[in-house]
């Protein structure tokens, strides 16, 4: 069994951790920022040293390719992103790019024969931290988002994504975009961003797809009055009604499938003054499950919710929804076979978080590999996966590439 | 029975409604703003026309006095404020000043004999809208607040109250402050700011005091994790815990005295992102009752609250508290007697809201008169009390002054 180099993996993690280092164990590296451009330069330097040919497309996505032994075969691409959220960690995204670089480096330095060309890729602006939405470039390349709208996306400071793209110097030709004709498959390694692998003591997550989700806004309507002068019986308190609605939703949703996850993460209160009875609450409900039937049941629970709690009207509105994405069976099988070949413990699972791979999956064969996240933390500075765990995941990607290459 | 003039009351309401008119039926008239100074000029013009002698004190509180027939008697003062909250109404505060002016005008024009000097007064910065806290000047004059600290109070734009005071041109001598030697009693008429008088079809509120209150912050501590990747059984959701705490508090507090009012008006959620499980909630609990025993029971409920809801720790902290203030029995009796004399329906009640009169009550005999608030609305543009209702209240204050004058 071929393996990559643990020392090199550690060196890559430590090197990229410098670009946007917050000094607190994490990074802030917004897409196309100075720090993100430093990461791109490091990628170029390392890939050029391996004689890879580098191109970019019109969204500044980067492709570094080494040729295979057979002519006219499409490429196998390993991809992720180098940008982060504010005060993010050293693994989300960047570990997938490190994986791509390390697989190529191992193949080159170990002279592992391969028929297909192999590409290490960086997706631009996966997090959407400065320029929303998330997964912007994969959305454009895979036909989910309108490019003109994306170019107009503005940061809080008023700069557009289009301007940042121009300034970056990384704009290339649209013809270089990832596409199903020139590419055989895409693989993405990512940290789990949840506690399951660690809790179940599994080394590898064999990702079967990305769960579908719905996102609702739930609103309660009361009456604002003075906290000191309004007897209880005259009150219509929107926050009390929201508390009742949250408790009700938990009670009802807990009756559904045990793999369902749902979250009321955001709450807005008006006027939000301690001496005034709230007249309006707006809270979010995010629910995710791989089975569309369970999502339907969630929607039924919301629709059957009482129209009134505590004398306050309750309304709901679907903010957005996405269907479950299933990854390519053959590729998922290769990931499983590769993990087994190394003797790594593994678990088949769906991703609860979104990834560029979910858009790509609609266009061409795609699969993902997860490695454990310490305490399930992600999008924060304590985000951590040991070098050993990263190394195992990268080995699985290496072996999966070689499995694809066999056919 | 002497009565004041309904036409003059209407004219005064309409005139003062111009100073800070929002165009939506209400006013924004922050203390010492251009609009508030216009209101003061109007007060000066009208009081000088009645030959009142006007002085101000070091907090720019204004005193317009007409002499009585007997020498060396202390003054009877009728007082309220001309400042408002943002997008406030045409009655809160200003109606008490209009009352003072109209009582003096009636006494002067009707040549009603009176032994005591009578003072119409404006308190500076009751609302504390730009320069917190509320009831700032009465707090200073009555020894509740440190003057130097108050002068340093800053608006959001960075101007201090001391600077605004200097610029106003209304600073006078500290010796002119309201005090128990030179003043016999203070009366304040105010809108109820609640729905009780209207609902019970009472024309006059005979205010016996201002209820005591406690204000707590209640906090729940959970764990932030990704909404899509964290199974329900691993979660510690601070918002779910807060919803449970709010429901628990309502259940327990509803068992206490039916005159208790309590409010959870403000809620803060961290990180307040729809894709993240909340790790921290902080909400307010404001509880008011005239009986300190009931307030003690409220504190007991808070202290006996479970230390944990939904696997999240729950903590509480007292933010502040104030004791119940009882107004002067003799004056309250005069108010009741006056309302009865006119044949007005009335209700003895405690104020749930704070007023300058509550600080003054600790220094000298004080009483308040309430008139109904349409739909209980206050601190908003729809705030409304009919001219007829205002007029009745002012008559009660006039008669109360004359009752005091008899002794």
C-alpha cells in the first residue's frame, strides 16, 4: 500500500496556518484577501516544483495538473478551498487542498504510475465570508448561480466580488472551468465538522452524500406595551409565544427519525427593551435529513403548528430548501474499499454541512472523505484534527485516485 | 366648582405638539434639543404673560411662580417634563407641564384667591433618551444621583449632558432647586401609560405610589456547534434552555399575586446564526409589585429555578431593584376628594412606570394624578388621551391645589 508522508502533511498544515494567523491558534483568511493570495502563491510554488501545469478559470478557481501516461484521458481532480470564516481554524477547506497537493507530491516523488492526468484544485470563495453566498464559484461553474449576480456581491465595506476578482490577478479563461468532459471525477477531503467520528471512534467518514434541508422563518406577533403598567391579562407577549413555539417544535420534531437534526439558531426580538413587552419575534428553523420523506414530515409539523400561542399569532415562511445530494456509488465504493485496504475503521455517513462537492455531484462523479473533528468543533479557532488523522484521510484519497485510475 | 378651560387645554396640546412633530402624529423631542428649547420658550412666553417669575436651577429645571396672598408660605409646585422618547407621543410628560400652566392660567384669569405661591415646573431630562439615566434631574435634586456623573453622561454621538446643559442657556443657580423648605408639596399629572383606567371605565387614577421592582438578567450556557453536523443527542442548545426557562418562570410567577407584572422584554443570542447551535442566551426579567413581600416571592422563584435546563447551565444576576414609593396620604386624600367633588369616576392605583415624582416623594409631600391612555399605548406615536379626559385631570389638580391652600 502506498502512503503519503506524515512529515510533509505536518509541514503543509504548519505552512498554510501562517497565512492569516490570528495568533490564537486559528486563521482569518477571507477569499481573495492578501492572506488568501499568500496561500495561493504557496500552492503555485509547491505545484510548480512538481512540474504541474497551472491554469485558472474566470472565477479564479485554480487547477494544477500533472499528466498521466495515457493520452486523451480526462482528469481526476482533488479539490477544496483555502478561504476561511472570521476566526476560523486550520483545517476546514485548506486540509482538502493540502490533500490534493500531497497526493500529487506522493505520486510524483514516489513515481507511482497513473494513466489519468491528476489535478489539484482550489475553489474560490467557498465560505462566502466577505462576499455571500457560500460555495459561490462551484455554484457558478455548476450552473447553480448567475455569474453576473455573484460578481455584484458586496462586502460590508462596499467592495464587489467582481472588483476583488480583478484585483487578485488570478482571473483566467472560462474554458478552463471544471467540466464533465475534461474531468473523470472529483474528490474532496474535509473535516467532519461534527462529533460523530470521534464519538464512535472511527478514523474515516465514507461520505455518501449531503443531506437535504429546509430553512424556515417562524414569526410571532404580539403587542408592545409598558412592562410596568400593563396587567398580565391584557398582554400579548411575542417572546413568550416564541418560547412556546420553540418548545412545541422540539416536542413534535423529536418524535421523527432520530437522524434528523434541526436548529433554532437565530432569534430577533422587537423592540428588545427590558421595559417593553415584545411585539415581534422572528426565529430560524434549520432542519436536515438525507431522506426527503423525513424533511416532508418536518414541513408537516411546521404547517400543523397551532396558529396561535399565548394569544399571539404565529406564522411561518420557507426561506430556502435544498434536496439531498447523493455522491457517485462507484466512487463511494472506491473510498470504502481504500479505507478498508489500509485497515482504517470507517463509517458511512451523510454530510450535514454544505460543500462545493455537492454542486459538482450534479455535473460529474463526485465523492468526499471525512476525517474526525476534535470535539466536533469547526468554524472556530479550536478546530483540530491530528496529523495522524489527516494523514490517514489523505492516504484514502490517494488510494481512491489509484482505484479510479485502474479502470 | 372651579374648572379650567377645555379650549385652552386643546390649544396647549396642539401648540406643544408642533415642537418635534414627526409628521406621524407624534414627536421626537430629546431633552435640551432644539425642539425641547422651543417648548421651553413657549412655556416662558405663556408664563410671563401671566406675570409669573421664572428661575432655573443648576440642572436647568424651570420654575415659574405666581405669588399667593400670604407672605412666607412655601410654594405648591405642579411639575412634569417636556422631553420625549424617540417617536414618542403628545401626552407623556408634556401633559403634566400643560396641567401646571393651565392651573396657573385658570387661577390668574379667574382670579381665584390662594394663600400659597404656586409654581409651574419643568424637570430636565426625565426620559434620558439621549443622556441616560431616566429621571436624571429629579435624581440629582433629590440626592439619588451624583451630579458630576450625570454631567458626564454621553449621547451616542459623544456629546455630554454637561455640554448640552451649557449650550442650552438655561443653567441657573443651585439655590433655586426644589427643596422641602421652600415648597409645600409637588403634584404631577401624567397619562396612565397602561390600559386599566380605560378598561375599567374610570376617568381619574388616584395614584398612591410607584411600585417597587427588581430587574434580573438570566443566562443560559450551551455549546456552539454546526447545525448540520451535530446529532441531537450531543447538543446543548442555549436557546432551547432559555425557552424552557421562560416557560418555567411564567408558570411559577403566575402562581403569585394577580397584581404582579413581570416581563422578559430583551433577549440576546450568541452567535445568533441560523446554521449554528446557540451557546449563550441572556434575557431580562423585570418584575413589579407594590408589596415588597410579593417581590421577595419573585426573587425566591428565580433563586429556586433549576440550575440546568436542557443540559445547559442557568445563572441569574440582579441588575437593579427599587423599593415601592408611597405618596403622601394627605395629598392622595385631597386628590380623591377633588375627583369625587367633580363627580368623576376614579380608581386608586399604583404607578408601574417610574416618574420624577417618585424621587421627590422621598423629600417632600408628593402625589400624582393619572388620566386614561387609549388602548394603554405610550412611548409611541399613537399615544392618545382625549381633551375631555385631560381637562378632567387638570380640574382635579386645580382642586387639589386649592384643597392644599385651605390648610
